[in-house]
C-alpha cells in the first residue's frame, strides 16, 4: 500500500491525474459528450503508457467527466451528461437567481467530497471483496454472473423481454471465434480475422463513440444557440464552507447511496441522482423547495453521482464485473495491457492496484480544486458547434479503432457496432445488456465449462450456499419485476375502460 501511495504522488502520476481530470471536465461540460465517450476515445492512448498511469488517467476522465456535466446543466440547463439532469433542476434555478458562482462552486465541492468518500470506499472495500472472491468456485461465479445479468435485465426501464433479448444477442456475439475447449471455429465463415472474435475495444468505440458522432451530426442540423447565464465576481467561498459544514449528513447519505448503487450493475450515474434526490427530499427538514433551487437537492445530486463512480469500480476490480457502462469501457484499458480484472489481480499486481487506488483519491482532490476555482472558465467549451464535435469524435473513433491492432478490420468492426447501436436506439432498446453480455460472456462460458466438468449433478451445485443466495435473489428480482409490470398493465387497462 505504501509503495502504491509513493507511486501515485510521483511527478508522472500527478501529471496524468491532472490531464485526466481536465480532459474529463471538458468532455463532460460539452452537451452530447459523456464520460463513457471520453474513456472509450482515450483507451487506445493508454497503450502508450504504463498500466498504472493509463488506469489513473482513465479514472480522472471518468470522475472529471461526470462532474463536468454539471457546468452546462447549471449555466444553460442543458445537462452535459445524462447524469446531470437533477443538477440542472436545482443548479440552473440558482443561476437564474444570480447565484451561478455559488452553484458551480457547490457542485464542485459536492462532487469532490462524494468522490473522495467513494475513493476511500474503493481503497478498503475492494480488497475485502476480492479476498472473498478468492473463495469462489465455478458455482459461485456462475451464480454471480447470472445475478449480474439479471440486475441489468430487471433494473433498466426498457421492456423486460427486450432487455433479455439484448443480453442473449450479446452472448451470441461472443461465441464468434474459436471454441475455448475444442479450439474449433464458430461462426467465422472462413474469415481469418474472426478467429479471435471481435475486438472488445473496437466494439465499445462503435457503441459509445461513433454512435455519439452520428447523433451529434444529426443534432447539429437543428442546433439552437442558447445564451449562457451571465455572472460576475468570484465564487463565494465563505458561503460554500458554511453550506458544506451545515449539511454533513446530506453528504454522507448521498455518498453512501452513490457507492451502494455504483456497486450494482445497471444502476449507474444516470439513475443515482434521482434516487439520492428523492431520499434527501424525504429527510430534509429545512423547508427547501426541491426542484426550484434547493441547495440540499444540488448537494445530493452531485455527491451521489461522484460517489457512484468509485462504487462502480469496486466490482470491476475485485470481481471483473463492471458496475456501469463507463466502468465497462474501463475494462478495455486493462485488456490492452494484458490485465484480467478480478481477485487474482490483487495477488499478481498489488502495487499497480494500490497505485491506482491512491491515484483515484488524488484525482478526486484535483477535481474538487479545478471545479472550485476553474469551472466558470470551462463555460467557453459550450460555444463549440456540434458539427465540429461530431467531426472530432468521428476522426478519433476511426483512429482509435485502427490503432488497437493497426488493422482496418477493427475499423470495420467499429462501424458495424455503430450500425448495431443505432438500430437498437431506433427500436428503443438499451444497449447496456449487450455491452454487459459482450464483456462478461467469455468469463461466463469459461465458468460454465468448468462447472459442467467438475460437478456431475445439479444437487451438488445447490449445496453451495453463496451460489444459492445469488440465484434466489435473481429469481425474486425477476418475479417482482414481472408482478409490477402486470399491475401497471392492469391499471392502464382499467383507465382506458373508464
């Protein structure tokens, strides 16, 4: 742990921490660009770095990108990222009252505090969860992966059958290539490049980057300019400190909610602020008007979003299961460096992991400082035309896909993934179940093979209590979702009849 701390505060590490945060804030502040997009674009760049520096920079982009979305949400009520919708409710109302500097400063402080709390959680919870995972056998891993798929399928607001179909499609995609047991080719149609399957990074760039370029190009045709909120003077630091010191429980509640929801697959930064905002509304005793410039509402939103970032990294590093779409893209950097996220990563690369943990803590400190003293200057990026952004994203998507293996085939894979994602958007289906299946599918197949060769009967598998617990919770979640869906349909039918 000490070696990791020393590595995290080295000049090279501090440099990549600062660069990562700045890049993330810029990406987050521009409407249409997201933290996921920034991570996906810079995954190929990390190939030129050491593994720990690459992970730290992507961690900075992740944290900075989530916070950066609050800048445009507060100034022009256009969330830079989907996670900043709730921030826009409260922050823009404060900005229209002439308190834009206070709103930006409070968002920065809240994001920084939530991120620091989540970084501490990552530092202490991840090793504990990883130690527990070392006791897992193939039944526990299979049950855990089924639970992860179930959470994604059940928790998303899109139709249940659509989510299930998306997961199955993702699992079918990862069957392309060589069979891990027999070594025979599957669905390659004689194409040599398909022998190793589709490159994960190229697929993710297509899902999250080139797709966004297409959407930005479409939006640029109907782009309407909106004036920024005008303000002058510096941030009221004294008022900010009084606000923070008087709402310690708000920060603690929201950060815990963010970390907990970040650990669960599918409940990423987008859903977290709504839940934290609703919880804070219930606990609040100050008589604030939530949705109309509530200080507690703004704190709850920003602290929970940043805490969710750290929470999503806990299952990724300890179990190899991403807690959000951005965390899923994060895996691309690890695979480029030949690292397999999971409990063995601690045993094989302890210094690297603790360097990243301490670096992630430093990233959140830098994010707090940059946001507090420089957020208002980032407003200039809001004036960049969407057509320019679309061109920028498209070029870097193509270059990033090609740079992975210096292969035009990967560029074609990226374009195919883009077409696939756009098709899903047209059908109003979520791409997240596909992403989770593509990432976890190979591990799931591997564990299924081990399970079927090691255990000869289902009774032997059911004697494992941890596996039984995961499977039971998965069944209960599906039943609850099915019952709720049936009730909604019944109520809707009665309303139509009346």
